[in-house]
């Protein structure tokens, strides 16, 4: 399905279908974006720019999110929670008069109810525990073990502190098993880095 999507380019941030992303909206063009979305279909596309410069080229894949909770502040800012609905692939950027950018994109259909093999799940949890220990994170592993495979893998991919290219690769992975395998590789690679190295990169 092809559709026009109003986008919020956000570096080092990705959203997956079925997950949530809280956002504080303060820039005037993105306040306009949220106001426009609230007046229409409440949909916003989250996608990463390839660099940090203004109007930088976009990565090919993002995620369409629907505004759920919203708090409109007196000075025009918003606190919102986006609920991921579907990944999309950009076909072209549109020439528009709005302050915010818009694209024409194809919505991507993800396989329904994806599951991991028990060995995949065990391997991921092992590397995740090692990665968390290295970072000094405190994790309720009993709660983690109760998560379904899709919520676990996509949830960690969304919040793990990798760089833009690595996070984009996770978003673009076609299946849950592919995403799980890639994240294991990234965490293993990070474990081998020197203390003075930057966080893992795929570039």
C-alpha cells in the first residue's frame, strides 16, 4: 500500500510496530507536524536522517506511528506517545509547502506472530545479560523472560545504545530471527571493542 506520510526525522531513534515511543515536541516545525496529525489521522512517520545536518537525506525505512497519549502544553509544546503501526519504505520525498517534510512510501507487511527457536532465544538472552553487565545496567531478568519473542527482540532493538547505522540495520532486518542474529553479532562485536572506542558502528 502506497501512501503520503508526514515524517519526523529523528537520529538514533527507531520505532517498531506494536511498541511505543514517547516524544517531547518543542521545535516549531514539529509542533506544526503534531498539530496537523491531530487534526487528521494522528499518524506520523519516524525515520532516521543519514546525517545530522538540516534536511539531510533519509534512510530508506521508517515506521508509521499513531499518536496515542498526548499532552498539549500552554507554550505550544507537546508530550506525545507514538504507537508503532507499520514499517514503511520511502519511494520519494515530496515537494511540499509545510514546514515539516513529507514522503511517498510503501507500507511493509511484517510476518504475523513471529517466534524464535529456543536456541535463538537462549543465545540472545545470554548476550543481552553480558552486554547489560558491561554497561552497568540493572535489569529485571525474570520479567524479561516472561516477554514474548517479538516484544523482547524489537523492544531491545529500539532502546539499545547503538549508532544510527546499526539501529537502522536492525529496523530493516526482514524477520525477527534475522534481527535477533544481527543484534547478537552487534553485542558480541561491542564486547571486543577497546574502552576508548565509540559505540559499535556498521559503517
